[in-house]
C-alpha cells in the first residue's frame, strides 16, 4: 500500500478506445510500443491504461495476460487494485465532512479516535499529510505471515499508533499507512457509516464509477486479473491475498483504469469538492522548519516536465499502480498492473507522458521553427510580412534595419541548421531562442510571441 511506482510485461493486448481520433495514430503507436517494452523488461503480466486529454478520456487500452494460467488476455473493463491511490479518496471524504462543518482539519485525532499516542496534539491535517510521526504498519513490499490473518482498524491502531512516535509531529515527513487507517476511522465515526458506503454515495455513484469494489472485504472475481509477484527475476508467481482488514482506508479500492480516469477528470474540473478544498489537498505541506514535503493531503504534489502534477502510486499484494493528474493541462495518466514490487506502472506512465506531451510540444516547436525560417529567408532578401508582427516590432524593422539584415544575412545563404531551444515565458509572452548555422557563422535568434500570435521581437545576433 505504499506510494509505489510501477511498470509491466507484454504479450497479447485488448483495447477499448474512446474518442481515439483525438489521439494521433503516431502517439498511440508510441504509447503501445512503450508499454509493451516495459512489460517485457519487468516481467509484469499485464497493464491497463487510461489517458485523459483536454478533460476527456481519449484512450483506454489493456496489454498482456490478466490470468497467465488460463491464458486470459487483459481487457480495459477489468478491475485492478489501486492500492494507496485509495488514500486520495479517503482524504476527499474527510474534506467533504469538513465542508459540512462536521469536523476541522485542525481537530486533534483524539476527538474521534482513542488510544493513539499524543492524540490530543496530533491533528487530522498531520495524519493526512504524513507528518504525524505515527509508524507505518506495512512498509514491506510483501505480505508477512501475520497479515494473512484478519485484523481490524482498531487492532492496527493498537499495534502501531500507540507506540512512541517516530518523530515530533510536523518536523518530518514519513509515509505511513497507519495515518490513513486512522483517517478512515474518523470518517466512519463522523459520517456514521462505513467509509466505502460514504464514498459510494458522495463520489462513485454521482460520477458513475460503477466498477469500484472493496477488496478488503473480498478478493477480485474470476473475470478480473489475478495477482502476481516475482522472486528476483524469476517467472510471475501467484501472490497471496492479505487478510481481511489490513487494507482498510489506506488501500482497499479496486476499479477499472477508465473509472480512475473519470475520478481524475473530476479533480481537473473540481466537481466533487469546493475550490478551497482542492487547494488544501493539492498544496505542498511545509514542515515546521519551512522545508516542503512534496505531499499534500493524500496526494504527491510537484512538477513534471514543467507541468504541475498531482500524483500517487499504489501497491498491495499482487498489484501496483500509478495515477498522474496534470490539472493545468487538463490531462491525466492512469496505469494499473497486476504484479507487486515492480516499477512498471511508473515507467509506463513516464513513457505515456513523454508521448502525450511531446506530441503537442513537437508540433508547436515545428510550427514556430517553420515560421522563423521563413521570416529569416525573407529578411535575407530585405523583405518582411508586417502582418506577422506587432506595432512595436514593425517599428523596430525600419528601412535601415531591413537593409542591414539583408546585407549581413543575405550572403550567408540557406542555413545549414536551424534549431529551436525550449520555450520560456516572459512579460506575458512566449519566448524562444534558436541556434542558426549559416555560411560558416553561428547566429542566435530570440523571439517573443504575444497571446494574439503576433511577434513582438525577432532579433538576430552573431555568436
């Protein structure tokens, strides 16, 4: 149930595509190739993915074998355990109750759950942000013998949350499943019903996430993927099922990749919680020292490739998962795998991210480079298409400027290379620099583009 990152093994595949025409064929091919390469490299039996772009699901696909013994291919409609990705649902339940005024994030834990060390000092916010100091009851990537027997949240709290803290509350960050067992108990006491029932009423049913099931109560069915593990680099072996009660609010949910992507869309559109609650969930928690933790309330918060990313991994016996949401880009990536203790899901998510965002970035860069080349060629001949430029830039390109551009650049001929660097933002504009090699000389070009698409600057200098 840790914040796992995962990847997978390849064989046959099955697919279900929604609005696949919105995802270019070359991007789909690149994604399929990447998933299968990771599956082959990691030995994971199967993966199910779902991709959100522009606020909608554009691709849902499954790869490999869901059940090796039966030769059953994975399919997008199959449910996989999502492990600790469940924590963001538990956190959302707490935030919903806070919106109703039924609790406060700054309430002490002891107000709702007794028998916890220093429960009168440690707050709900600290357990959700992993800064409480309560020791993790399941840091291992395998199932210990005692976990094959049933337990209860109260027994977990008695075993791990009433011992001395691992650190002073708020002074360190440490991932701990124990925190979310406590959070689940708080939700159930305040809401007066089981956590999954509360989530079903407030989230799953309204969002039509109909595949969601609680694997803490019963394992997945025969039509879903089997769970696997590997010893070193040996073949996949059946993984044991944890005893009832061990997953609890820390990792008890299973669903299809498509349903998890539906949840991601609700996060992007902010349809379940109020904006202030989403802000609380997705804000980096600071320690008392002021050091950022990279974690909000049930989610990791950070930047990936210059994009704000809200994410989490998941792992339970026989399953690993990765969920990445890019709210500002209205995009998300879901990867579910039926093997534990592997980085396959995270590696696959990385491949998908590269393909998904590089496609748009590549097109934008290609268009900007083509325009810059055309303008460069025209300036070599003393010409300019003034419709492309702002009034300031047109003033810059005086008769003298055009004459100097033509006389200095014209003799260089057609450039041998014209390379774009990554774009940047400045003064409300998109900036770009280009490296140009022409006539044996190295040149640099700097452009600034206004929001209306007109060029505010097009300056060339020798290097």
